[in-house]
C-alpha cells in the first residue's frame, strides 16, 4: 500500500519501470487479500478447505490469478531492466511507458485466463478421480499445467536477464578501463545488480519451491485426505505463509530500496506529520 500510494501521489515517477513496480505492489496486495479470504474460510469452516467444496473454487481461483500475476510482473521487471541496460547505448529502441502498460495488460489477461480455468469447468467437483489433496476441488492435472511451465518461466528468464545485465556491465567497465576512464559508477552498478539478483533468487526459491514440491506430491500421492491429516495440511499452510512473505519482500527488494521512491515516501511522511501537527494546534 505504501508503494501504491507513493506512486499515485507523486507525478514525477512515471518511468516505465515505476509502472511495473506499482503493478507488482498491486499484485502482491491482491495475493494477500486472496490469502486472507482463504484464511477466513479455514477459520469458519475448516472442513471445506480440507475435503474441498464449491465455495473454495472462487478463492483458490483468485489466489492462483494473483500469484500468476506476481510471477509475470517479476519476469517483466527483469526483461525491462535487461532492455534498459542492453539498449542504453543504442537509439533504435527504448522502453517506453506504452510498452510497460502493454506488458501489465498482457500479464493480467494471461493470469486472469489461467486462474479462472477452474471456474470455467476444469475442476473435480463432480468426480473423485484425479482430485488434488492439498487444493480440493482443483484437479491435479490443472495444478501441474499451471505450476510447471510458470516455475520454469519464473526461474529461467530472470536468470538469463540478470546474468546478461552483469555481463554487459562488466564488459563496459573493462572497455572504459582500457580507455583510461573512471569505472567507479559501473562497478557500483554491477555490485547493486548482483546483490539484487541474489535477493531475488533466494526469495523466489524460498517462496515458491515448497508450492512446487506440494504439487509434485499431489501428483504421486495415492492416499486419501484422512490418512494425510494433519501433517500435509500444516505444510500447505506453511507454503501459503511463504507466499505472503514473498509479497512482503518484493516491495523491499524492488521499490523501497530505490532511492527515488524512498525519498518520495519520506517526503510524504513528513508532509503528513506536518499536517497532523497543524490540525492538532
């Protein structure tokens, strides 16, 4: 919310990457609200979150949609950063606001379509065959169809983009060093990108690897719900907590660490504090 409000309140943060940052914050917020919806259903009626019910279709669909949107936004940010660095010395292409807006729309359309497939009929409400144990009434084949390709996309594309950024910065630094120019700026940029890449990979690995493990377990599991209670469902709840932690970590890594956005956030805080003091007086 702090990232979104800061983005809306400041009119000079209209760069393409800022649009992607704001959309990532909105996706994380959507994921948190969807997880809160599922948590309330678990508190009020735990059985439907274990044995499955028609009431769980919509919450799980929105949860899936928000997670997919977050993943696609992370990939879009990596691609935008790569294009910004790789094409910075060329004039034939620039990442513009229209490109970021188009990427945001494509991300949401794709996430909405894939997330709503269970609401369109791809679910196991009417049959007990191929039923997911962890996420009833989803089907196991739907979870595999959603999870495996997106895990590949979420890990391989950022790996390529951030490694390419580091390689490009290193080559330019060596080229500048050979010409006798100062390389302090490029060295600082290289270190910053490397640190950000490590944080991205650690956060993504910790957050999404358990979910992927749970889907694989769902695919090979032959036991019923009662035999797996409560250990497997505790594991499922832990995976949901890790996804929520990812929603908390993304703004810190991508946005709140940015000096421009951080300065704007502090300026808004000082303005709000001054307004409260004036009202008090």
